[in-house]
């Protein structure tokens, strides 16, 4: 199963947080193959001028693979172990692609959110607060790495 991190944002040219996110994704790529996974790949989706979630939803529909997990404050708050199990379950069900998506400034269009949920996708929240995009990308990249470390039995995760 191929993992992706999709973000509705412009790629910052000189963003130290982007380097941190990329480091976690590189680490995750090292753990992925023995787990039957590819990636995670990362891609930026250009936001709409004037922040139009409907237009952004159309762009996302064109690139979101078979299954998606949307970062959304309305989503379930999951432990790292639960995120690992979510990935493993999708892989074990034969899902070919799983994308973790960060929405634009105004979040995801409600119709897109509903389509993802009705097609077996999930909503994931990092609490009920709204985070800056760059921090959100770092946190998501770290959680993907942590989830793969859990699945691989790697000592990085020291949770309960």
C-alpha cells in the first residue's frame, strides 16, 4: 500500500519546519518496505485564490487515491497506536493507496468530507484546536513515522 501526505498549501521555499517534516517522512520511508508499504510521498496542492474549499475539493478529488484520512478538528482523536492500527487495517484490507490530507485555510468542503467518510476514509483530529499548516504537516509526518515505527517494532515509540 502506498502512503501519501497531501497538503493544500503553497510549498514554502525557506521553511525550517518543512525540513523537519521531510526528515520524518524520510525516516518513515526507511521503515515502510518490510511492512508492505511504499512512501510516504509528500505533495502540495495549490490552494484557491480567496480560499475556496469547493475548488480545493475538486483539486483533491483529482489526486486523492482510493482511501483518505483528513486532518480535521471534527475528527476522532486517536493515539499513536490507533493511527498505526488504522494504517495496518487499510493495508490488510488490500487498499492500494492511503492519503493523509491537510486542508486549506478554511478546511475541507463539507461534501468532500462526507465523500471521504462514505468511501471508508476517516477524519483525524490533533485536538479541537486549529494548528498552523506548517506545524500540522510536521505533526502529521511525525505521527506517520511513529505509526510505522510501532508496526515495525522499532524502539522510537515508547508509549504505553
